[in-house]
């Protein structure tokens, strides 16, 4: 290495102290997710042809679904194998080769690993929480259709997913086998929507609805779009994150014919924002389909201001809107991944003022018992008195704000102003 090269490298990497990113030395900068993906792909799947690797059906067929398969790729102690087998008897395992290659296999606390691999705490803390805390089955007007809010409904069209996320709200469905909603049940859902004219927003969910063939999915979407009072269709899918190969032109062109359609996806960590995932989102966007992101707050995975800031900035650069930050639901088998609500509030407060509002998702709790979503926000209003409000800003500085007392023009004060004007007209005329 020449002296000139060394000098140039020092110029590139020795930033002035005020320009260094807070909380992380340059020597600790993480490996880009796409680089880890590439390295692991050739490490574990080096013999797989490019054509197969980029084929979503190959990815789906070759999911890792047993502890025996998993142990062929990553070192597992005898204890790990035994405990994982116990867990998978109740909560099965499923990971696409693509997503498996995002794991840092040298780090037992890797945030991708913790979302994908079975953990003994899933059954060690059994009985604390509920299979169906949101009581979706109770609120199902017809099988698979949840009608909780007046103007929108949720259609669960399949329980099949490319990957079983360990924090999944519908974890209860994993033990029921792989199923797709039969045509007669879809017809009952469509009839229900047609009969209830207040429904303007239809959310298609699962499982993951994008595991259906494009033709099958179109048959459902086209029926929904034929209903005049349905304004928007939303699709909930983690496919851009765990199986981005599925987002092909055929799928996107089909979706573009039935707009407005919105896609709500589910990135939980910046390590998931690979070039492949961002390309999938870009392809969706270029077909006129906006993409929102719904993150779940997860202990040891993304429960810090730094992790959320990095994720949300990465999403915005990919033109994906950070929409919701969900408090993890009270789902059986997920207690070890749940944080306190105070933690979520502190994260949002730590972001506010330190990044653009566009980068801050709405923090929500989906209340157990079917109570619906409740937004949570740190309180910046400190007091009210004598027509003034007292606020604090993100720096903790205190400010007074005058609260107007007058009502609208049709109110009492509005009428008084009108009378004053009538009395002043003769004086104005005389002055002219």
C-alpha cells in the first residue's frame, strides 16, 4: 500500500469529531445487509443457479422448515437442537433461503436471527398470554372476515406465509396446517361487503396473500373492485422483506389495474433493507401502488432510538412511508419479545425533533379484546389556565401559547362582531 493511498484513506475515514455519527465509532460501522446476503448466499447456497435463486417459487419450495435442515447450515449445540425441536412442535419453523442469508451467524443476538429462529422462551413462558388477544375470530362476521371498524374490513384469505415470524399476531394459525380460503367462503365475504355500503376500505391479509398465485389473487381483487362503494384496497404482506423475488412485473401490472391499491409491508430492522428488498418496493411504487411500513416494536431487535431512526431513514430513502410502530400484541409465545409501553413512548420522544416528522411512525397499541388501535404519544402539553396553554418542546424548553376564546362566525362572538359592524356602517358612510 502506497503512502498516497494511506493518506487518502485517512482523509476519507477520519472525519472531524462533530461529523461523527453519535453513539458509534467508525470502526464499528456495520456490514451492509446486501453484502452479508451475498456472502451467506455463496457460503450456504453457492451451487444454486442464479435463475433459481431469483425464482420466488424456488425460494418458497426450499424454505428451511425443520431443525434438522437448520443444523446443516448453522452450528447448533445439542441443547439448541433439543429445545428448538420442543418449540417447533407447537410453533413450527419456516424461513426462506433469502431471509436466512441475512442472519449474522456469528452473533447469537442478531436481530434477523431473533425474528426467524425458534427460541425456548416461546414455550417456557406458556400460558401468560392469549392465542387470539385481538379476538379476531369473535369479530368475524363471516368466516375469515373481521369487521371491527364501521367503514373497513379485514379479509384473511390464507394462513400460508413464506416465513413464520416469531412475533406473529396469528401464531395460532401455524398449527392448523396450510390452507387457502375456498371459493365459497370468498363469495360469502364479497356478498357481505356488497351488502354493507358503509364499507369503503378492504384489507386483504393472511398469512400472506402474496403467496397466492397472481391469477388467484386477481380473482379476489377483481370481485372487490366491482363493488361500487369500495374506495380503496389494501394488501398486508411481508413478502418485500422475506421473499422480494415474488414482486415481479406480472404481479405489479395486475395490481395496477385495480387501483387505488396500497401495500402495507413490515420491515422491522435496517438489516432487512437490502438492494433486493428496495428493488421490490421500487417496482411496486413504479406501478402506482404506494407502500407503507408497519413495524412491530421488539425487545432486543429494534427497541432503541438508534435502531428506529436508522430503519425509518432507510425506509424513506426507499420511498416507503413509516406508517405504524406497533406495540407487540399479547400473543402466546411472544412475551420474551415484548417491550414496555414506556419504552415505546421514550423511543418516539427520542426521535421527535431529531428527525423530520415524515420519518416518525405513529406508535399504536392494538387493544386486547378487540378494542382497536389507540395512538400513543408523549405529552408535550403541560397545563391549561386562563386562556393559556403551557407546552414543552423536544428540548424540554417551556413555552406559553395563547388559546383563542372566540368561536366560529356563527357563534356568540361571531354575532357580536356582526352587530358591531352594523352599528359602524353609518359612521363609515358619513366619513366617505
